[in-house]
């Protein structure tokens, strides 16, 4: 027997397509399954400690400013960017977290009248549908797209009020393109870093980092990691660093707060999966695709299976939770596991292993795979609990976590990375350790939420309240605005 490979939208009756398309048409490209734990990706007991964290680091050599939201009194805190020329340099253009997040910022800046120019440093030689689609999306929104090399790129960098380098790898654009003009551009560079994995801490990527106007990082734990690693491994000092927690888009919040839309989405997704309305659906929403690693200046790329998102450990925990329920003879609804981020056209080694495990454990009727998708809203509307099981250092931030919380979902997350800055353990969800040591605790947490309906609902409500308080688009825009203002002021002083 083979596992179900489902796509809920394919099963939707034609007479229901129109209202659903209207609801989802405005979803931005940022809502992509395998970006959510941007790139690769700590100890703050809660996000309320961010002020203290910033104050501590300000007393040390590397300043890390905690840009805490001050509300949304103004229509847009980015209004001061009107007519400013902003050059954005992304190491790639793909359906992954870094590029899509930079695109979202590009659209926010276009919305207040900024002139935005986009450069992608690394492109495949052959035509690419994703790149073509995303570039056209930017052109439609008034973002100019330039080649990575040439006089126009150099001229734009010199004229720009602000240059945003996106991800550590984007640093490889500076020397080959700008050459002797690099020192003229560095004072107005804001370097937006999302990575946590060790192979990104290379001097060839970030040797210019100490000389830029500032670095912007998505979580305090990642900012601290970069401060320590650059000093210890590379012998360089981080510039002033701005911690900017992300926020949910207005489009996603509109669906999350529309009870009719959520009910319709829930019904159709569950119907396509063969999951009843009163069954409990635990989901992990990440890519299980092979990851791309750039290995040389010639852009030689190899594919390797990434287990960093923890889908394999999640299925082990899910199986163990079923055994616990059976052994203890607990009365609970039927449990299902949903793995979102598959690829029907190219099954990876990891996905094959996941399917094999489910068959061996005879739980294939409870495990469902959903193809990679740009619209996570239908699946967030259809599930009962999100499992954020990222391994190693965890997520730099983990945007899928705040998206799930917007849908009133409790989260079962690992005690690593930015997840601890989003969740409040025991209030908005439950945390468990990374690695094999976390398999049994996660299984126990699955059972806890399966057996306590009220606790599940209360945690979901608390998570939603936390999103409304801290993780909306205007919160993110305000945090970014504070960083941009300081960087512009520094650039103005240094370039006089």
C-alpha cells in the first residue's frame, strides 16, 4: 500500500473555486511552505526580555539594538523612505525564505513611494520558471530588475540612498562587481542576515561585514551567534546589529480572522485527505526537498538531503504517541500526521524514508503528504496543531510559527533558535528538545494536546493574542523602519 499524496485544491468542486480564489488571490509570495524556516535555521525566556537583551549587548563591543514595536499610530512607519533609491541584492531568486522576505520588503517600500531596484547575484544559465515568475511579479509592482554585473548595477549602487544585501552569501557580489568602488558603497549597506549554519561563516562571504552601516537579523539568538562566531572564527567584528522579528502579512491575517473562509478551507482540505472533521490533525510544514549549497565561485552546486526540519523525528514521535494512547487506553479522536512540503515530481531520499517508515509501522493511513505550495493558509485552516521540529540550532526565526498562531493553533516546537523568542512555553504551546532526545517528549506533548481539548483551544487563543500584540505586518514594518532610519543617518554622516 502506498501513502496518500494529496493536494486539497485538486479535489475542490468547481462551484467552490470562485470564492476561494477570491479569498486567496491576494496572498503574497511570502506565504511559501519551504521558506518558513528561512534559510538555516538562546535563551530568552520570553520575547518580553528583548529590551534587556539589547541593553546588555549595548554595553559590549557589538551593539545589538532591540527594536521593540511602539504601535501602529501612523499609516506606515516607512513613509520617510518616499523617493529614496534602494538597491536590493539577493544571492538568488527562488521560493525560499530569504529572497521572498526581501521581495516583501521591496513591496512595502514601493507602497510608500521608494524607488526599488533588484539584483539577483546568482542565476542558472538555463531559463527558470520560478525566476521568470518572481521577476515579473516584481516588475508588476514597480520594482526594477537589473543584471548583477555591468555599469548600470555599479551606477545604481553608487547613487542609491540604501543598499540592502540579503543573506550572508550576497557578500560575494561586492568585489567582483564593484571592485575598487566597494569602499564608496559600504557606508550605506544594511546587511540582512538569516543564516545560522556553520558553512555560512566564511570570510569570503562576510569580510566586508565590519565596514557596513549595520546588520539586520531576525532573532536575538541568531544575532548573538553571529557576534560570537565572527569574532572567534573570523577575527572580525560585527557592525551595529538590529534584531527585527518578522510579522504576518495583512493578507494572511484576513483569512486567519475569517471564520467562514477557515471553515470552508478546513472542510475541503480534510475531505481531500480522507480526514474527518472531528479527527485531530498534527502538521509539520516545511520543505523536505534537497537543499542547494553553493560550493565555489563558479557556482558549482550539489544537492544534499537536509534533515534540519525534523520530519523524520516528528513521524517517530507521532508513532510513539499512538502507542502511548493505545497502551494507556486513552479515549481520543483519531490522530493524523500531515507533512506539507513534498515534491511529487522528485521524491528525495528523505521523503522515501518517511514513506517507508510509515508503511513499516502500519500508520500509512494516518500519514499524509502535501505537495510544496505557495498557499499555506488552507493547511493552517485544516489542522489542529502545528509541529515546529527544526533541529540543530533551530530556525533563525521560523515564520510558519507566527502564521500558525494567527490561526489559533497551539505549537509544539523545539527549544532552539528563534522559536523560543516567539512561543511562550506552556502558554502558546509546548517545547521539546532537539535530536533523538526530543522524540519521547514530543510524543508526550502530542498526547497532552490530544487528550485536553480545552488546553489546546486556550493555547491557540493565547498564541493568536500574542500575534496581535507583537507579530503583525505593521510591527515588522516599524522594527525595520527604526533600523533603516539609523542606517540612513550613518550613511549620510560618513559620506559627507
